């Protein structure tokens, strides 16, 4: 279903905008901005950087917006501000590419993305293969690369790096500013409810520098995922979409209810009750059989899949407590 390839001249004739968001990305931001074509309208939205990112971007003649520090930072808010400014500068652009400042866009991505959207008018968004820049530097970077290696075809959601139709984004009033995570999948839920479709191309889209080198960073990233699942389920779980309801229930089951059950059994039926904890290694084996790749790769991914339910459950509790007490959650940052 992939559209015909655009010629370079065609690409020059097409007007599109790029919204880059970032905070203290340093050299990663430089690589990001340098990977963008001169034909595009580029907006960089900064969320309180202190590393000179704003100054460097301005020296490159990039349109820069610094978010007001008196309002909580979110990626959704930054994208909305950047999108609004892009529409002011170039009101006739058909497409907008959203990209994080720690990503470097692949050379042919814009050609492929525009070609697809030009050829398929009922699709609101398109994404491609996102790769980790340094997968060998840590097990956590490698896990990110595995996470992003999914088959091409029609999908339900995209991540933060994707090209979208400007009219589709405007139809749903953009992202929800108040979401601290999962703003792209939530946007896709609303897009699909209006009949729009989403596609993942089997081509290179961007290199991403996760820069996750410590277990604590990985834990916080997984906790943010759990918060995202809880938030998504709260917003759209009661609809036919059942957005993130399964992921939320999974986090509660493996991260809270089963540990409580195993602990109770261990205390009340000692020592035989200790055997109930075997459900976790059994689950690792089960996930290993489901995964793909070498045995070592499958086992590694399975171990972290099961372990990840614990920080995910922390994220679920964080959302529940915040909603119950009426408190707005702050960003869950891992780098």
C-alpha cells in the first residue's frame, strides 16, 4: 500500500512544516535540525533548556519559541504551540512533521511520507522505522530499539515522531496539553473516531538517542508508560476503543495483585506458599516463547517485559492517587 516515490523536484514543490520539541538536548538537537530540509518551515519549541539549545537554534536561523515557565511543561503543549506557529507562518502547508530533539530524520523519510499521504487521502498520519542510535551502549538502549521494531501496515497509533495532515490535526484541536505522556496515542484515538486511518511504512524514519544507561532511568520510563496506560484508560477506556484498558489491567495484575497474593500465601502457608512466586519465572518462559529472535534476545526481552509490570503499576497508582486528590501530575523524566 506504500505510495509511489517522489522525485526530488516534487519534494521541493511540496510545502510542509516541521515542529521540533526539546529540552537540554545539546548535540542531539544540532543533529536533528541539520537533518531537516531547507525547503521546510521549521519551528523549534524549547521547554526550559539551560544548555544553550535556544541560542544555537537561533544562530541557525530556526524559528524558536520558548515556552512560558509559569505553565507546566508537557510535550503535548510544546507540539501544539509549535503547530499553531507553523500555521501562522505557513498557512498553506498540507503536512506537519512532529519530531523530538533527540532524533535525526533519515534522508529519504520526507519523500516517502509525503508520497504516501499524497496517494492515500484517508490517512491522517504516517510513521516509519525508528531506530536507536547506540543500541550497543546499554541493554536499555537495545530494548528501545527492539520495542520500535514492529511490522509495517495499518496501525492504531503513532509515537512522537510522525508526519500528519494539518487539516486532520486541526479537526481534533491538536494534542491535549494536560497529558504528561501518551499524547500521541490519545490523539490517534480521536482521529480514528472521525474515520481517519494511520499507517506505518516499512522504511527508515529516524535515529533516536535514548541515552538510557542506568536501571533507574529504565524504571522511570516504564513508570511513565504505566501512568500513560492509566490516563488513556481513564479517558477512553469506557468507549468501544477500550484504549489501554488491557495494558492497565495487566500492570495491576502482575505488579500489584499477584505480588500481594504471593506474599499472603508465603506468610500463611510457609514454606509451600513460597512456590507461588514461581508464576513469575513461568511468565518469563511464556513470553520468551512468544518473542522473536535468538534465544538470548527473546529471554532478555521477556525478563524486562515481566519486570516492567512493577514500575508500570507504580505509574498506575501515581495516576490514581493524583486523580483522587485532584492533583496535576508533573513530568516523569528519565534523562
